[in-house]
C-alpha cells in the first residue's frame, strides 16, 4: 500500500472512533445538549 492509503486508513479510523464516541456520549448524556 502507498503512504496515502495508509494515511487515509488511519484518519478514517480516528474519525470513526471519534464519531462513535461522540454519539455514545450524546446518547448517554442528552442533558449536555
């Protein structure tokens, strides 16, 4: 794989983890909105 593909996978993984974590936090702590 090229460097760009690896970088894309890393960024994509971070985005997925961050988004899923934010959604879980939003669901468990709705009063924070």
